[in-house]
């Protein structure tokens, strides 16, 4: 995981809008700094979300850019949103890449995921999560208390599936995920039961790509996150990929390629009802 603890989606939305408004006004960063008696570095930090924007700073920029009244309130609301802390910020021990992923998930309106190795974190039972997280001791010293905290965080992440306006979550699982032992057979039975149950949620679509079907391409796991505009400010789609030591985020320039890859694999996957039946049969193997 990267040690970088990046800005939240809300902060990045605000930063992008501040930059757009300055450019629309035909001003440079130096121009803004001179007129407001700021440093050019401060303008840069605000526009790159490297520092939190104070409400007084936003008011100063609104006046400088002569923002219309209809947009002033939206920009102030966006600034207040950006100042709010996410629940995950209370877990200071989390790697930066993981914190960034949680922040993205929390604000995404749609998540599309292809998984080849394990049940995705958003769908894991507590016992399955504990079994996967406990494996960290093979390459890192993780005290028992931190494992408990990581399990707690993974469980809290799943709240986005159950809130008043839940995320739209579409998951494509490789069949090998159902066949790979994590924990013990009891853990697997409970996990597969959980998959069948959570697939009943109207905002969750769960499908299986069988091993005996020709895969159109061999692609590692990835997660595509999409965001609706907030206060008319857009945020680009993002793709998250992860390896043993690296958590990588890919911006909108190539996210469309991942969307096409997912659609290609989905075309040969089982339908939703067939997938649930298939998972139920796979459960019977774990006795």
C-alpha cells in the first residue's frame, strides 16, 4: 500500500472547481496571489487539494471571481462538504492507499468490480475478513489489536450498500473465488450463504464467470468507481487496482478500457439468478 494519504473526493471536487473558475476568469495563480495578498504556493495548494480550504478563503475567491449568486451558495456548500471528516479518518493506522480507497467508495454512486482471487471486501463476512487480514503476518508484523481494527474497518465499509441512498454495486466473480479455501469450511459456508443473501439487495448485482467458459481476456482484479456531479461539479471515474504492496488509482484517461473489459467478461458470465444457484451449489462442497 502507498503511504500517501490523499485528499477526499469532496476536497478534490472543490479544488477542481476553484481552478476552473480562475481559468474562466482569465487569471493566473500569480494574479490571484497578488490581488489577495497570498503566496502563489497557497493558490496552488488550494487548487491541487494539498491543503484544506478555509471558508474565509472561499469567500475571498468568490468575490475576486465575481461568482453569480446562484453559484455562490453551491460553492460554499461544496466547501463545507470538503471540510467534513470521513469516519475512516479515525483509524490513523490505516495505510494511505487504503484510506483513499475507502474515501472513493464512500462517495461513489456506482461501483463495478471484477474479482479473481477472493470475495471482495464489501461482501465479506467478519470471519472471512479476519482470515484474509490475518494473512498479513506472513510479510508484516501486525499485532492482534490492529487485525481487530482492520476487520472493523472492512465491516464499516460495507455500510455503503445499506444506507438510505446506497451505492449501485455490480460484481463479477471468477468461479475460483468460490473454490478457494479461506479460513475453514465453516467460514466458506457462511460466506457463500452471505453472498446469496446480499445478492437479494436491489442495488447489488452479483454474477459468476465459470471456469469452463472461455474467458475473453485474462485480467487481474479491478474496481471501477463512478461519481455523479455534486453541486454541478463533476469528478472523473477512477479505477483501483491492488497488489501485495501497491494500491494504484487510475484516472479517467483509461478507465473506459476497464469498462470495456468488464463488459466483455460479463457477456459470457452466468445471469444473476443462475449465479445465485451456482453459488448455492458451490456451498455444498464445503462440508
